[in-house]
C-alpha cells in the first residue's frame, strides 16, 4: 500500500499505456426499482469511447488489474480507469469480470462508486477471450478506507458510525437489486473529496435469485473478511446461508478494524493467519434520522483449512439477519 500511496502522489507518470483500442461497449441496463432509489445519482455522464481518455497516474493494483487516474481530453473530467487483462484460458475469471460489468451497469446510486462505461477490446459482446476489459469509474480522490486507516490508524466513533451507516445503506440498496457484494473490506470502500464513502469493486459479486446465489463460488473474495459459513460451509450450514448476511459480517469486521486500528482478529503488527475467528456483531440503531453503528465480538473459534490450530472453543453462534433495526 505504501507503494500505492507513493504512486498516488506522483503526477504524470510515464506509463506503459495500452494503445487506444476499438472498444466494444457493454450495454447499459435500465436501473431496476430499489429501496434506495431516492439516492440514485442524477448526473450520469456517459463515456462513449476510451480514445479521449488520457492516463495521468497509477492509482493502484488489484488482483489481475491496474487502476489508472485518467482525464477526458475534451471535458477535463477526471475518472479512474480499471484495466483487467485476461489470459486466453482464464475462462472463470473472464466470466466473473463480465458479471462485474453487468452489475456495474445495473447499479446507480450515490452509495456505490459510479461506473461511466465498460469496454473491451475483443470481438463480440461477452466472450472477451484474451482481451482487456476497461471500467471507467468515478474518481474517488481520497483513496480507500484502507489508505485512511494506514494514515490515522484508529477512527473516532462518530466517523465510524457515519461509515457504518453509509455502507449499510449501500448494502441495503444492493440487496434491493438482489446483488451480494461478497468482498466488503477497507480497500473496497472508497472516499471522495467530500468525505463520502462508497462501495466499490464488484469483482466477486453475485446476483441472488431468492435465497440462492445464481453464481455460487463461496471461496471467492478475501478470506480475512469472509464470514464462517463462506469459508467453511459444511460446518456452518453455508449451503443454506443468506448471502447478504455475509456482507454484514464483513462490514462488522471493517467497523471493528476502524475502532481498534488494525485488522481485529489478530494482534497489531501480526501477519494475517488463518486460524482464530470471532463472531462479529453489528448493531445498528436508528434514532430518528441519526444512525449509530456498533461492532462487538463473541468468542468462538472455527477451523480454517485445518492448519495447526489450538483447541476449539465453541460457543453459540448468534444469527445476524440483514437489515433489521437491530442486527446481532
Ligand atoms: N474509483 C477509484 N478512484 C480512486 N482510486 C481507486 C478507484 N478504484 C480503485 N482505486 C485504487 O486502486 C486500488 C486497486 O483497486 P482494485 O479494485 O483493482 O483492487 P483492490 O480492491 O485494492 O484489491 P483486490 O483486487 O484484491 O480486491 C485500490 O486499492 C484504490 O486505492
């Protein structure tokens, strides 16, 4: 991340920029009605081509892709351009990226990082074998919550409750669209220069049909923030779990991390190790218009991939249904 921050401060980097491509645009779906439709963004400038986007800097690297800061030559508007590259044989990854594109084209909310267009340089509309995929995204000037935590370590409770509230509202919006995010973590929560936090990165997201996920791969995501039933579905009835609840678990960990100033399931400075896991509570109280998020833990231990674990210390697992007034 320090590398990312270092790069963020550099202007006009000389980049090995992919050449302008005759991009094929993914079709935008008309947004569906949702509980948070009042929060839908009203300005949604469309980008019709990549040709006029000039690369300014590298914002960061993720799994399989790079995010660039770009400027539109005519309007001067700044965007984040996420470029994903695929091997010819990376069929599953390609399919997942196509799903990300579909989801991004479907969502339209101020709680979600906006996607202004998705392009690929392959032939046809969906296969994209051996091609690059380009997401033109709203530029979030202040970076990610991960960057903020690296700088400030702990956040004050008022800031945490604001974060919890907005992300919960964003998840509520997604739930209304039948979308489960599946990778809520600090680096996927981005902040703009007005201090607004938004959910980003639908790289492992799925669409639900009722309680079942249409596209089910429980192991995709970031294991450190994954709920027990996702990484150990056999032990925790994962096959019958509510996919949306997994997002609440991850948000609970994020809230807790903001409070203690480090990834909370291990000691400060320790490397992430799969092993001890606590159940995370997320309480959400509403007092009139003001919301208040609180995270807590209950001790229990789950076995992750059976690696040299200490004795198991069971306790009851508390259920955490999504989006009631009080989530425990
Ligand atoms: N819209 C954006 N505006 C500003 N910076 C962004 C934007 N999108 C991504 N970034 C930056 O680029 C980095 C890489 O983003 P990307 O989504 O590719 O991966 P990631 O979420 O960090 O990791 P992973 O791929 O493991 O989920 C982010 O951590 C963030 O710092």
